[in-house]
């Protein structure tokens, strides 16, 4: 299942707090994006059709909750990026960011520790 960047804004609201009403989701998303209520409700409906979220009636109102864990979404999107841009290989991705973005000493230390820990396995 592919979740678009726009849909991920709704998912983010639900990952931070759920279950939530449509009104609560709209308020959250429109506070961060210059979108109207109709746009956010369209995104909610798309996510329902994709079975990324579900709706339950609680006290006569629809409440929405995610069916896709944030961790699973990040893993799938990360893998897709790696596959599309770097032929599925991690080293060229890290090299790209290291070359085109100044790494802070703390980031370099974290990368070194990660590589060291991976070597221990």
C-alpha cells in the first residue's frame, strides 16, 4: 500500500493521537497545512479505501484510528526510496548524504557506532 505525502499528514495526526474525530483531524492538519476541510476529509476517505485507517462509531460519531503502524510506513517508504534511487543499496545513500550535506560530529559518531554495532553481529 502506498500512502501519498498528503495522506501521510492525516496519518501523522492519527499516529500522534487516536482515535480521533474527523473534526479533530481536520483541525490538526489544517493547523500545519494550508488545506481546507474538504481536502482533509478527501484524504481521510482515501485512507479508508486503502484500509490504512478504520472508522468506528463511538457515541454516534465516527472515530478514526490507523491500521498501519508508523514504523511499518517508514520502513516501506525508506525501502522504496532506497530501491528507486540507489538500486536497493544502503552505502550509496549514506555516501550521497555525506557528500551533499555537512554532517555534524554527533551524526558522524552515530554512523560510526552503527557500523561498529553491525559488525559485532
